[in-house]
């Protein structure tokens, strides 16, 4: 059952689960705060924990508020779009051919059918971004599975509204955000390593950080790069 604790002007959503540790999260884009806590903990104990983290919560919320947002997408000529961290100007071509996306000389050639609305154009571009991640991820996953000594059973690429990636350690599945195709390639590699390390350590504890420092020493720099780049204009769901 979802509950809340109030920390001054900050409302914290609380969910009790059959877990061992407390997980505190500040979610983009508005800085919503949530805590997943072991079922055995009282609401007051959870509140005391949140109060102890209040400075960190406000710091994370401020970072999210300052993060640049993409302009609303209209799919028009000379509109800017990003692919692997590089900027391309869209060139819209209407015709009877199947919709497609092609990169050519710093342009994104966007072929659509006459009469397509914004939703259909968005679906085309997001599908194309998904295919870019699906093509780029397997070699990275194979490389880091060998280095980490782990094996992911299944990899999913999908639009994710609050995370760049996720891992289910028990099912050994990894999910990657379609929008990673807009970011520099090292950001995708960072997320791949991050999620695969969760197969060694499910939580973000000191052991997890030690693994990240050992295998990808520049991971914090990549995280900064990822989080300072523009995110979707729209308000993300949770």
C-alpha cells in the first residue's frame, strides 16, 4: 500500500516491500521522492531515515530542475535531433514509400507518408531510435559479460520514462531506454555496465560502487555527461 511522509514542503511516497534494504529515489523530471522499505520498518523509522537524507534529496531535486529540456518535437524541416550525441537537422520528405529515417551529411532524412499526424511521426522516429540501441548494445553486453563474469538471460530495449536502464537480478533481465541512442555512445556503455554489475550486486551499496570503480573507473564522469544532456520535453510518468 502506498503511504506518504511529509518532510516540510517535500512529500515522500513510501512503499513497504519484502526487501532487506531501504531504497531512496528522486525521480525526473520534477524531483518526486520515493522510498521502498522493508515491511518490518515502521513509518516513523522510515521518516527518520528520510530526514537524515534531506540534504541529498534537495541537492538531487535542484539538479533535475536545472536540467535542460528538449523543445517539443514537431518533426519539421531544420528541426534539431540528436543521434549518439551528435546534432542533425531534420529534412522531411513526403511520399508514398514506407516511412524511414536515414542520416546523411549532418542531416536526418525523415521520409513520411502524406497526412501522417504527429503521433505517427513520433512512432516512426522512436522505432528507429530503438533499432539503433538494439544494434549497438549486443557487442557491449558481450564484452562486459566476459569482463564481469556474468550472463544476462534477456535484453529489452524500450521507451522508459524514469530510468535509463533497469535490471531484474532474479530473472537476469536487463532493460535499456530507447533514448540512449540520442546520447554519446559512452553513456550507453556506462548504462550497460551499471545494469550488468547489478547481477553481481543488486543494490547501490558500497560493494556495487567498488565494482563500478574497478571495472569502469570513469563511470561517474559518464553519469554526469548523461544527466546534463537534454531530456524529453514532456512530463514523464512514474
